[in-house]
C-alpha cells in the first residue's frame, strides 16, 4: 500500500510542475531585420500571355531594392504600351513569386523604367 501512494505523490508533484511551466507566457522573439530570400543574381524563364520572357534580378543591399530586367526571347521589347505593361507585370509577378516572402508583393520603387537598345526593360522593385 505504501508504494502506490508514493507513486501517486510523485505523479502529482510532476503534474503540478508541468502545469506551472505551462502557465508561463513566452516572450515574443526579438525583431530581426528582414533578409531577402534571393540575394544573388537569378534568371528565370517565364511564359506570360503565350510569350516567353527571361527575368533577371539582383538584390542591391545598400539600397534595399531589386534591380530587375525583362527581355522577350522571340523578339526585343518595343516602346509600345502593351510591351511596356507586359514587361512590368512579368517583372512584378516573377519577383513576388521568387523573392518576396509570405503575402508581400513586389512594388516598383518609382516610375522610372528604361528600355535599352536591345529591347530589354529595366526597373527597380522592393518587396512591400
């Protein structure tokens, strides 16, 4: 008879200690600066509206932005509004998918976009 009471006493003590630990509230983890998922140059083939593109992006840590370029593989992009909008949408969706964590989306930093002589579109984006 003595043995079961002693086991019951030990089990009760252990149970109480477990309950005491469960009541402690853990402090939230310290905030850390967000580190970009993709930091080095990345080239991704993309099919958008039936056209093939190559999207290249590189993280510029000193500015906190991605330098993004888009080129169409079949023929160079032109100054036409449809080509420019397609390039921006391809850049935004590709960067959002590969580099922006969770539900954040890639956003252009400003309205400056450049189309070079080779038909390659360039701009800068940030995950927001």
